[in-house]
């Protein structure tokens, strides 16, 4: 079977000798599966989000904080049956949800592992570079979509992620996600049990890109439709991208712009907060 799951449509067989653009074969590769406490409060809650980190990625973001697994391939190949067992083990630990991090390129195996459905909401945690047909295969199996909207600027998307088509592709994907879930729903404990939360990482020196992303969100959704998480934890990693951190002034301008557009439902960050914990050790825990 030649692969056309992601927008790259690389057409590769994805066997041992011919991995896809994502760097992977068909069998899911998992680097870590454990409760995670560093997502937004409505995802992590008090008991943690059951985060399953998959290796490989269809993007090539030079600033990726998960570079060791997205490009380095660190992880263990598992069958869909073993993946289902991993999901059940996380549920048994009392997590609020199953948080599938960058799982898109393993869609066939993940779909098998989600049958029968888990007892907790499934969160599809993605860079936003998704094909609509792949998302349609997830309809009814995913309750919460957690996409990035990285770029409004195609040239910046090409330079930092090798994907000039990212803006139009991510927009179509996010609209499909919302079509499936409808307006977001929080339970009595403030946990997101259905809906879409769009994340955007503000990049140093690229405020116009951030303004473009926020403009599109404000134009496309009404109050009460989605949550927006404006992130400021950009960290240079030596692989490319801006070579400095975000300034307080840049982030304040982004927050003010978001508020002026009426995007008031969601999250901002304290730039002085610890950042090392945002990236867990990809040591095979739970795999």
C-alpha cells in the first residue's frame, strides 16, 4: 500500500527500506505513554492526560521541541493490539483522557487500537498539518481535537517547516475538526470533553504571522465555538529557526491583539514559568 495519509501524499510503501516522508513504516512507533501534567488545565486536570507520544512526523519544523522523536525516530514499534493495551493501562491509572501526540501517520494502526472505544475522551494532539480524508476517518472516535495553527504565512511555513501549503491545509483541517465536534464542552470539573482547542506558538520576530493566525480564527469562529491557547515557550534548539527567545513585549502584543479580536476563551502563558518540564523524557515509559 502506497501512503497518501498526510498532505505530503508521498506515495511511499513505508516498509523497512522505504519509510515515508514522516520517517516511519506502518507499525506505530511509541516513545512514551504516561500521565502528563503540562498541557492546558482543561486537558491535564488533576490526574493528568494520558499522553502517548508517537515517533516521526509529516512536518519538518526546525524548532520542534520533540525533535528526538519527530526527526530522531526514538521509540519502539508496537502492534495495534499492544497499542490498545497501552491505552487501557493509561485508563487504569485514572487519566482524564487519552492524548495521542502526533499520531496521524499511523492512522490505520491507531484506528484499530481505538476499537472498542476507550472509556475516556480521545484527544488528537496534532501539528495541524492533516488531510481532511484522514480526519474524516476519525469521526466519532476522537472527541477533542488539539491542533496547532503554526502559520498564516506560506513563506514562513516553507522556511521553518518545509510546507508552503501549511496555512491552507491547516485551515481546512481545523474547519473539519470543528464540523465533527461542534462548540467546545467542559464538564463540571472544567475538563474539555468535546471540541477544538487551537494552539499557536508565537515565534520571535514573527508577530505578523501571529496576527494573521489570530485574524483567521476570529473570522472563522464565533464566541463559544473553540478555545485558543497562545503559547510563548519558544526555545532555540540549535536545529534552525529564530536564535533567541520571545520577549515579554512581543508576547504582550500578541496577547493584546488576541483580546482585541474577542478571542477571550482559552489560555495564555507566564513566560517566566519553567519550560524544561514541557518536554518529558522519551525513555520508553509505558511502552
